[in-house]
C-alpha cells in the first residue's frame, strides 16, 4: 500500500487536499467508502489487488478519517467533481468506479459527469435516490448498537462499543458523522437523482446485500431499474457493507462482470 496526498483545484472551491491509498497495479478501480470511513474498504482493496491484476485507488473523502474538509465542499456532486478532477490529474483511463453506501451515491454522480475516462460503475448498497415506501434508514436516529444490527447479516464480529475507543478514535468517529451530515444530510437522498440516472450510458453493476437493514433490497432494485445499462445482483448472507462482511463475494461478482463485459447486460 502506498498513500499519497494530492491537491485538486476544484472550480468554485479552490485547492482541495485528498489522500489516496493505492494497492496493486493494472486496470484502475476507484473505490469510494461510505459513512463508515476509509477503513471499511481498505481490507477489500488489498484483497482485490492481491486476487487480480488491478490498481485500486482509495481516497479518503475530505472530513473523514481526521482529514480537513473545506467549508465550501459540502455536497455529493462536489465530491464527484473532486474525484473527476483527481482522475483527470492522474491521467487514468478505463476506470471502474466502485462505491459502497454514500460512496455509491458519489459513484453515480461521477458517472453522470460522463467522463470518457470512466468505463463502468459498481454500486454496492448505494444511497442517494428516493424510493416511495422504502426510505433510507435515518442513521443519525440510531444508536451505534442499532447501526451494527442493521448493517450486518452477522454483526457479532464487527460490533464495538464506541465508549471504549481511545479519545483520538472517538474524535475521528465524530468527524465522520459531521462529514456525513454535511455531504448527505439526514435523508441521504436527492429527489432529482433517480430521474437523472436515466441519462446514464455507462455499464453499471448494482450489488445488494440481502440482509441490508439500512437500505432494503427493493430500494436496490429501484436503483438498478433507474439506470439503462444496469445489472442487479443480490448477495446472500451479507448486509449493508458486503465488501467488509463478505469481500470474496463482491470480488467474484465484479470480476465475473468485468470478464463478460458489462455491456452484455444492456437491456
């Protein structure tokens, strides 16, 4: 693993620092974490890079992991513009953008920018759309114990008591919560997003944990149905963060799709 801090000049905001951890080499995958922070995807990134000849880039969204967030950077489209700028700056090509939860919303917004450098997206239990009767669970109304119960098929290996964390880790967790609120709000949805997704022309794989108690399976099916070139795949015995709970399933699903060419799933 190699971590580098890049400075991206963002229109209307100015220079933004973003730290990117890199694993492996080969075809680039931009892997975007959700509200659980970068540590929720780093193990997956390492495993994916070891399993296949891929280069996995994992940025820490500004404001997460103890990093600084410019006050003016306070929307999901703003983060999407930041990462498109990063991809341009690094001169990446044939990039697959993979995002979990909040990261999936960012991935969808990146796809909507229609960069020729982005060739596919993978949405893993993504938030961001509004689906009548299937709201995103209000994360801020839950205790951390309830978050673990709703997030995992088997929460036991992942459950922690935040009160037992050292002060530095508690401060990072509080910063993560503040960053989620700034970027996504309590509803974690943009009412206009589902309509805009109909303009996408990029192959999309939508993966959903069958035991997701934060964003249900019908919500995931609606996400896939809104995107013209999307394939939906249900992942058994896993919850809201399959890349954390069942990483091998996620790697197999992504690789099988890449192997057969996403475009084969066009409806």
